[in-house]
């Protein structure tokens, strides 16, 4: 099991690729006119970047950056770390659902990024469609793909499942087309 320090992880996600993340978002969102980092309060709600559109509307973006070395686990394409538990239930505690399932999350989009030496691909997906896909397919994914718990500062455990990006994108498409029924 891997041990993580929350502040170190926050610094990693904020500064992972620097200006490159903003450039990527500007390219992927054609009406984007400005990008800023989320403030502390926004970050607590899963908002790493705020994109202002030419209409004045804003989009909240969560960056999910994989560590160097993740590629050693990939078979045919990168996988996405989807968090089922932010705090795993233990000793009768209820726990806290992970970011992927959190209905209170204020994110509009999720940008998945990788170490550029391992993959220059990136994926920008709508959070609500991703959540719907995970709600519908999560049990199957949980039983079929690699899972990994991690300790955060020795206080609690979280847990992710690593699903090939092609499988996740297919599930999002099926949700978008109304073809994936709720389980």
C-alpha cells in the first residue's frame, strides 16, 4: 500500500505540468478566453482550474495527473484512476465516497493527464457523464481491473480502480446515448 502526504499530492496536482495544462485546456475548449487556478476553497471542492468562456460563463475543471511509472501497468492504452472511496469505511465507520462518485462535487470537467514521457495523450470528459458511467459500471470494473488502496498521512485510506481509458470512454458514450441502463 502506498503512503501519501496530502499537501505533497496537492502540490503535485497543481504544478504537474505548469503552463502546459492551461494551454491544453485552451486548445480543448474553443470558447475559453481565460484560465486561472482554483482558490483554496474551490480546491476543496475538486476545482483545480476555472475556465472563463467568451460568454462569461465559467467551467470548473479537476486535474487528475498520474504519477511517473503508471505506464508499467497499462496493457494496450493508459488507464484512468477512478476513486471509489475517498475514505474507506473501517471499524464500522461509514466512510466517504471518492471523487468519481461524489454527488456534491462542483466539477464540470475532468482533465486526465499523464507523465509526458509515458503518454502525451490527455482526456477531457464531462464529470456528470463520468459519474453516471461509474455508477452503472463500477461494480463490474471493481471486480475486473486492478485496485489500489493508499494511506494518506496515516490517517485514512482511499481506494481507486484503474480502468483502461477506452473502456471508460465507451461507457461515457453509452451513457450519453442512453444505452447504459442503471444497475
